[in-house]
């Protein structure tokens, strides 16, 4: 992928099972977990698994979706503008959209769920609810969805198609989503321990929504060194030699030359992917502390790149980054940071995400 000019991060925010970005940051630094053991299929029961829901939200779908109030609240944090106009494009990213509503319709036959059940229908309805114009692009590629939205938004700024862009991401878990991961056996009764070298792996799933406003010349932070790479290897797995991770990190290594980094990894709590990711990061950036926050907020799926960007920006502002909540020694690599640490003396954070089938994405975030 050709290199991108750096873009400014004018504003960013998120909502997790712990609260907004600042509240989430504080809870992570205290080692708190939003994940709670809940029945995997909600009202239909099933094995208790670690899930992190936004306060007051039920796992079971309603019509209209019970997550709309969360997004409307988050909208109040976004700088006002003519979003969705020709010069102010919106990029909506998700891996789930309203699929839980489609599942609810198939389960219960209530046609009130249907308008929200497809990505196109869900985004059109959401744009109307949030007052956006028609210039809205939808992006979905599993757990690198938000990274791709950031990349496309950056391209519009680089080529002066727009001078301000909104990336808006949301993934709210439902019995359809939790049941699918449970069928793969990676969502189970165990709680995630990112990068921990242990006999069995497990993940947690969490609600997550986030936004980022990008511009060419406004904002305290810069996003640069954006990189994406897709192995196209398998429906779920990565190449066993880890070359996909290394290929994605090569451009960021060039952008980070001579700089001191800390690393916000993907770190879901699975074993094979955790070993490959941490080994690749350790090989390229051996002195950089590595953290994952999914042991607390859960995996927010296609929105994780934007949710964790907002938390990373808040951590830089606060001067202190959370450690790997839920992690434990021994870790796959020695630089996994289990405790909070000062961000003073670091020039940037590398934010990385990985997805089913060997899709990888990364970028650098630093002060402007």
C-alpha cells in the first residue's frame, strides 16, 4: 500500500462496558474488568461466558435496537458539522451492524426487527436517526473494519476530496454474535488472559462504539504509518509462520524509525494468534512495552481499532497507560506490560488489530 501523508486526529471518543473513554481509561488503570459471566444466549440461557455490556443494555434485541440511545449519547461528543455532506463524509464501520435484529426476527417472527437486520438497512436508518446527509460509506472487514474506515477517511483528506471526515464505528453483541463465537469454542467459560502462556485460550466479547474526526490541520494528535495486509490464508486462521503479522508491521517500522514506542496490541486471549502477534511485535520493536485491554472490555470486534484508539489518545493525554488487564506471567514475550506505566518519554503508540483469515492493520498515534 502506498504511504499516506499524516492526518490529524481532531477528536475521538468511545463507549465501552466501563463507560466513555476517560472513564474506561481510569477503570483499566485500576485493573477493573467490565467482563461478567453471563448466559451466552441471553434469555435463552446457555453456558455462562465473559461478556461486557454497556450499562443498562440487555443482550437480547429490541425493536428499535436498544443500543440506539448509546449512539445518540455518543453523538453529543462529536464536533457539530454538516456530516454526510460532500465535503464532510462519514465512514461507518462495524462487523455486526444489526445482525442481532435479523436473528431476533428469525427466532420470533416479529417483523419490527427487519428494518435493522442488514448492513445497508441498518446504516440508512442510523443516518436518519443521527441527522447525517447522504455521503455515508459503509465498511466491514471483521476486526480490522475500523482501521479500514480510518484509512479511507485519510485518503479523502490526502487527495483533498474532503477537509474533514468522520469515522463512526459500533458493534453491540447479541445472542447471534455470542452464539457464533461460542460455537467456535474460543468464547467459553474462561476469562481472557491476553498474551499469557497458559494451556487453554479464551476470549471475552464486549459492546463498543467509537468515533474519530480527522482533518488535515486541526487536532492535537497525528495518525501516520497506516498499514494493512491480508494473507487471504484461511477462513479464520493465520499462516503458522507469522509472516502476515510481519508484513503489516514493515511500513510502521519505517515510520517509527528513531522513535520510542509503546504498543497497543490486539491481544484477545487466544493462544495461536496471541503467540504469533506478540512474537512479531517483539521482533520488530523489542524494547517497547506491549499491552492489550480486551481482558477487561472484551473484544469489541469490528470497532476495536477505533475504541482502543480513543483510549490510547486519552492515555497519552493523561500521561499514563493501563497495563494488560487479565494478563498473567509467564507471557509469550518479556515486554508484555501487566501494570500501568508512564507514557512520558515515549514518542508514539503503535495501535494494531488483527482479524479472521489473516487480516492485519496498524498505525502510529503521536502528538502533533
